[in-house]
């Protein structure tokens, strides 16, 4: 406990998405302790103060900006974050960005420790010709757009074509497909952004083709999402039975239970006769895009049939064959994975899209950067679901507390909570506190009540700041 | 969980859970001196493989680092220091003798908390102690719980403990008032797998109607009728009036089974249905329909628990519950209101010893009628603070925490600090025991022999069970009854109400509780009569069948003659105290307090039991925060948002809690769990925070259940407003 | 009577923390957690205590006898998970 005797441990958390909020929850440990190795243990044995920074005025990261609007139950997880925010020692500084109003060096000076839980702000590219044609988007942009993210609300998605192609078949691809295929009336009772509701209402898209390079047992989507797609009332879901493996192939592939569950569901879908619903979602496997084609904007996607092989190291290798076809489409999304973005003044592994780290301790030039930690996607890459970040954040907090116990934190320059609040406000007069967020939240929910929706999202940062500053009690 | 050493072969032992009335059968895996695993016993006759997280997690209480394992003496600075039993008991004895010599036995009192009734030996000894002392200062947590049951049992059936239970296994219509069996697992009834048993009623085309201010975990499974907290008495009175006025009662049953039924029409004649609708928030048509449907059902039973027991007219409410069952011909018949099948003749023996009774004397200061030899908890502070003969000067608290559990708890907390001597028998330094001069550590139910004394007569599937200690007691803890008896020895009494016991005691003869209960068992209705009855029960036989011995498939019927203690074996319905309560109800003002417009009720929590399990990590994990449940419309009117800190104020006190805005509560009512806001040496419970519910409640005799002094914890008039949470920015 | 975890599950494992009989998998320190699509309740070990229901932040847990039609298949999915992982 060297260096922090007689005062709380002071931690800055950058990013208020699931990883950040779970980290805050573990730092501000509840009376029951922390679950680890099958039991509840008291992980944090000292008072802690946590300041959570977010570049947006609104908290909860992808729970607000990523989870699809027709998944309101998943958004309920914010209850957990709200409970954390209600604990003594928690503060929120929204609309403050590292690299904009404050620098990493400020945080290390002001706090005993800093945890970056900034997620993955970029996405992977396909690396094929035509990727920058108009009408080709990243799925991440579309998701942020329909969820009302202020930085993406202006994007001009043109939904006037009949067919859209989604490259990649992870959960994000399925979210995009579902949002495009849902009856817009079903979205009217959700918190989808107003501009998206308007555009989707006028959408001409009738078919969504989802491309997977590999076989169905390696499909990137999760089973619950596939189950949901299969039950979609507004779309016929099409799976080519020929793409599905026989029992023999399955045994060869040593498919695990999760993969088998996918194959079973896909088999169920493939066995159904389309009933002429207003939209179609085509799940294609063994299909890789070769190029996006169009003169001014995208007109079609050139795809090749693939073959799977085991490489010498036993890894699966996907090889495009000469069996090529053209899919006419006026809209294409790449959904082949998010990727982290570098933060000025901090190391970054471009290849993996993460901050190099060991058990959450950031590593710079083979050395631990004292007092600097990562959690969530910036730590381990964009994998897993919301709760995966809880364990990830716990392990980072465990490292942090161990370092605090061992006196490894740079505590000499740490400032008190009041001083930091003044400094933050000086740097960003439009800082949004938790009370400010509650005012935005209340305003959005009140507007939703009138409209019969959970909330009507604000998409302008300026308006959010006004609401936060006007509504704080 | 600690790993047992490899040398110890784990063994399985059967027992039952000693936390709540469900008394679920359990199987313990024991390695050495430790319970390494507890699971429900699938073969238990009544609980049939159910148990809840509280019981399963109980080994964590046993090895809780905050549990006290040695007698403690409080130091002048408020800290505690361990002392030997000899030292503690001798000093307690001499200080008690000083109090008794100076002020008489009446100046010494005993308070028994709820866990006492899962502790037959301590229960017997505590009752015996109070009887031997002849003190009126015998307080029980039942006066914040079920005194209305005990009063109505005595009035109607001739014994406090006489408690007909709903025959859920066979009923066609279950009307459930202010109870949440899916979460509580049943109280004042003992129905194994109660959730499934209720669902089976609807599966056989019967009805379950849940009347509650909140859409509880039970209500959401069945028909829910929202009602204002403490409106139950009006609903029941109105239903009875409809049934009597419309001639929908079972006249033959009334004539055959009761005395005084002709007074019922007059009793409810003043009940105005329109007012009942206003007092309950239930439309007249709905009340009438409920009454008609209830009367018309082939079998029907109404039952009420905390919501119906802890309002301002609790005794009248309980009386009306019984009368509705009786008047519709549902007493003592399949699917109705049934007497159980006791295997310990406790009612008979206590009746012989004149332990039971009502209003044989009145309390010294408040003049509240005695009940089962006890005084109500609401009187405790005034008994301590009012000078005169019989002033309470020394108190022994057995497994209780009145500072949290008793109405107007602030007053109790300061009053007990004025006592000459306060001794607490408790595994924790809790909110009350932290003020005690001595805290004495008892064994817990895994560490002592046990039988379900409280519910033995009520099990839906009657069974007998008596189990030995599952594991040895740690440290220097002792059985409660031993501690009580040692204190009795030091003040020269034998803890027994039996005539001659004191004389035998002087000759050095004291009967231990296991022997007393074995005698009762063997001479009782299922006993072996010392060999005269083949296949009969004895302690030895039960100890050889620790999983419990099933006595019948279901509740008995047609046993009124045996079960009713009145000499004429009829249910007595005409009582001045009831008539007077009905007059008071009707004459009283309508609920309308513009200053305190909301009605507060207590919410039962799944992983909590009264006030004593908040130090168990497993039970505190998850989002365990005490929150005030408030309807969205009320919240909006008051400018309260979900998560806001609010102040809840009654005429008696004010506390704070974060709000949870939810339409599961009825408009005009707010719900709050009780048992929060701990202080003392149980660190996790203290860290859990929260506020003391009972700072809002009253101990004024005129404002509680007047006939019994039973506390009013529901329907408390409150006002709620948002408060600033102090936050540094 | 056991409980069943359905599609809304986000693997927040509050249920694992409160389960008194450790019948929910995969827990955070079990193999497979990092790739888990959801968590599962072992019907052979669940005692029906309901603690997980109130702990679940996303209302993903249902009594097996009250499961909404749209999640009916999760009865089998929960059981199958343990069968496939040799835990029954």
C-alpha cells in the first residue's frame, strides 16, 4: 500500500463501455467480493476512487452504440453499470477524450493508475479492389449510424437498391442483416435512431446476402443470433443444403458442440420452403469476395467459391477457386472484424490491433509501463460477447491491485478528486458528469414515452451538452 | 471451499434446513468436521428435493470469519474481549441476582428472536425460564410477525398454536393475501415445492388469486389483484358481507362446527362496499366477483401472511380469513382449511401446563393483553424506561436483533443501553448485541440436534424428523439451551413451566430437552408408547431415519373434534374483542393523509431471511442493494428518476434509499425490503449498507394491532422525495 | 424444476456468482468461457432456487415450466451442453 496510505487508491478509466464499467465495478467491489476461481474473494481491500472518462457525453459504449435496437434485453445489462455508477467513489467525465482535451501523460500524473478500455475504434479492411467505391461501407459505420452515434449520424446510407451484400458472417453481419430485413414497424418501438428509422422506412432492399469464406461449422456468428435469424418473421432465410456437411464430414472436422448446434440450425433452415416473405436473407458459405465492381458506385460483387484445407501447422486454410460468380448489389458492407486504434503516446500492435500487454499491464519496448493497464477489446482484440469483458476487466483489476500492494504504482504526483475535477473542467468546460448524463437519459426516455419507444436518442453532441448542463440538479 | 484432506472419506448425512418454516430436507456431505457440500434431499417426504440458496449456503455462516466463537465481554470503550464461559456466566449470574434481589424477578426479561423456533431445546428452555421467573417481560419476535395468528388460534380454536393451513394439494381456489410463497417458500404453512403445488392448482383448472400491492414473483404466475397495503381487512370484510348477504354461506357447516355464527351478519353489517373499494383500490364488482367465486368453488381456501398480518387490524384480518374459510364450509375438509397432523402433542401439553392463553394479564405500562405468556416488542422501551414496580432492568436476548427488527427501532436502541444488564446469545456482534454487556456464542443448526418444532403439526405431507448434529461445533460455542440453563442455575431456577420442576431442581434433578421431547414423542399421537404401539415413533427410531418418516400422504380432514381445544370442540366465533375491532375499523377515518400520501409495505427478498443472513458472500453477490420500489406515475409526480436517492419519511422517522421505478408496485404504494442498515461486527452486512426500515414504524399501542400489540410494518403512511446525492465535482 | 438460460444471455455470469450449487457453466475461470456464446444451466444439478433469475441483468433465465415459446428450444440446449461436455 506504499504511497497511498491514508487516501483512496485513485484510478482513471478511459472508456465507459462494458470493459471499462466492469473494471469500475471490480475496483468499487461490492460487499460480496469478486468471483474468481469458483469462489467469492475479497479482491480489493482498500477504498478506491474511479473516474471514468468517455469521449462521448453518453456512457456504456457499445451497449448504447453497438447492440442492435431490436435487442432491448441485452441493453438491460446497463443496470449493472448503473449500480456501479451509484457506488461511492465513482465519477463520470463524459465528452473528454484522451488525445483531444487531455493526454495520457495527464492521466498518469493525476492518478495512481490508468486503465484503457477504449474498445476497437477501427475495422479491418478486405484488401480487394473496389473497396472504396461509393455504397461500400464498414458494418461498424452502419451499426453506429442506426444506433445514433453522433460521429456517424450524418452518413448518407443509400438504401434504394434491391440487394445488399455483407462480407463476413459474424454477429455484426447478422445484426446488419436483421435491421435491413425487419419490418420498419418493428423498429418503431425500439431506440433506433430517428434518421435510421426514416431511411429504413424508405428502404428498397429486398435481399441481403451474407458471405462466409469458410464452411458452416466455422461460421463466425453465435448460435443464439442464428436461432433468432431463423425465427425472423419478415424474411425467408435461405441456406443451400449443399453447403452443409454430411455426418461423415462433420466427424472429420471434429466439430465441437457449438459448431454442431450451428449445423443443426442451418439444416433446419435449409429444409424449409421459402414462404414468400417480403425479404430474403441468403447465408452463403465457401464464398469469398474477389472484388467490388462499379463505375461510380458499387454495382456488383465478384465472388469466388472457396475450398478449405488444413495447412502444415494444422490450421484451416481458405483458398479461392476459379469458380467465380457475380452478385448484383447496390450496397455492400464489410463485416470482417473490428480493430483497435492507437492512442497518442501509447504503444500499439498494428498487426493485432491491440495495446501490447501482459495480464492487462501495458508493455512498451518489453517493459511494463507502470500504472497503465488495458481491458476489453484493446487488451485482447475484438472477441467475445458483453460478459467476456467482465472476466477480462477483473483480471486487469487483479493485476492493478497486485501492483498497488507491491508498491509498483507511480503514486507520487497523484492529485485529489477535487483538484482533478477542476483540471478536467478547465480543459473541457463542456464535460458531462454522471448527473449530466442522467439528464440526457431522462430527456431521451421522456421523449420515448411520448413516442411509445424506450428512448429517442440524441445524436448531436452540442444538444447533449446543453441537456446535461441544463438538466443537472 | 476448503479441500478435505485426502485421508478423510466424505460421508453423507441427512438433515433438514433450520432457517425457515419450509424446513427443507437436506443431504450434507461431511468430510472430517466440515460440511463440504449441502444439497436438497430428493427423498424428503415434504420438500421432495427442493431447497434454496440460503440453506445451501449455510456452511458459510458456520465458518464465517465474523462469527464469534468465544464468550465476549464488552469493554468501556465498546470493544469486546474474550472471556471464559465460567467467568461470563458467573458474572452474569451475580449481576442478575443483584437485579432480582433489588427489584424482583419481574425486572428480568427474555427476548426470543425468530431462529428460536428452529431450536426446540432453546425454545423449551426459554419458555421454561420465563415461566419459572414468572416475568411478564417475555418478548418474542412473533409480535412483529404472527401475534394475530396466536390470538385468533386461541379465540377460535382454543389454543394459540392451533393453526389450520390451506390444503393446496387439493384445493380448487386459493386466495393468497399478502404472501409471496414463490420467494418465501411459505410461512404458517409448510408446503413442499410450493411453487409447483400452486401451479398444479391451475393445471387442474382451479384458480390462484394473489392479492398484493406488488406484482410479486408469485403474483406474476397467477391472477394478480393489486391492493393497497393494509387494505386486506376491508377486502375480507366486504367478501364476508357479500357471502352472508347473498346467502352464499354453508349454513350446515356453521351450525355443525361453530358457536356464535349467528353474530356474523351483525358483525359485518356496517361494512360499506364502496368504502371497501376505496380502501383496497379494488373495484366493487371485482370484490363481489371474488366473493361469489370463492363461495361457489367446490373447495376454496383463503390464506394471508405478512401483508395481512402486519397491518393495523391484524387480528381482525386473521379472524376474517378463518371465518371466510369456515363460513364457506371449507374448514377441515379436502382442499380447504385443514388442521394438520402433529406428532408432538405440544398443544395438548402446553394446554395442560396452561402455557397458552390470551389476555390473562395486561402489560404493565401499555395495558396490552398478554398472548401465550408474552408481551409485545412495542412495549419493550417503555418497560425499560417507565419507573415503578416491575420496571425492566436486565434483558437476555436469544437469537434476536430487536434494534433492527422491532418497530421504532431507534427508541429500542437507546432504551436497551439504559439496562443494568444486557446479555445476547448470538453468533454475531449484531446491531443489538453490540450494546450487550456479554455476547455468548451459540451452536448453529448444523451443529446441534434438531426437529421442526414450529411446523411439525402443519406439513402438507405430514412427516416426523429428528436429526443429530451434522458436524461438531467449532471453538467454544455452546447450545443455546445449555447457556440458558447455566444462567438459570446461577439464579436458582429450573427453566420449566411444569409444577414440581422447581422442587425437583432443588433436589438436583433437571430434565434435558431431548429427554423431555422424547417423552412427548413417545407418548404422543404417533409415539411408540414405550413399546405398546408397534411401529410407533421414538427419538431412537427417528435418529435411525434421519431423512424423515412420512406419516401420511396429505393433510387430514374430519379431525375437528380432536383439533379444536374448546370443551365443546366447536369453533367459537363470537368475541367482544373482534366486535370492538370491527367497530373501530368502521368508525376510523378513511386512509387519507395528505402529508404522508403513500403507503409503505415491506418486500420479501429471495436471498434474505429477516435480518441475519447478510454476511454470507453467496447471498450478497449480484446486485444486492436495498431499493424503494415506486410506481412510474408516482415517481414522475415526485420528480424521481430510477436510481435517484430518495428520502422516505413517516410520522415517526426518515430514512433514505435509492429508488427503483417499476410498475410492479401499485400506484400509491411503495415497497422496501426490511433487514438492511446493519451495524456491528458483521463486516459484509455493514458494508452492504441500506437503511433501517423500522425507523419508519411506530410502537404506539393505539397505532398497532390493538388486541395483540402486533407491529404495523405494512401500510405505513409515508412521503417520498428526491434528495441530493453528495458528489464532488 | 430447473431454470434455463436463453438467447438474451450476455455471459455476464452474475448467475454463476449467486448459484449455490455451481450448476452454471462455463464460469469465468472454466475453459471455454472466453469463447462462450452464452451460459448454460445443468438441469441435473439445478435445485430451482431462482437466485440466478433475479441476478441476471438481461432477464435471460426462465423457469423450465414457464419458458416463452420463442425460447422453448433452450431447454434442450441447456441440457445438451452438459451432455456434450460430459457433465451429466
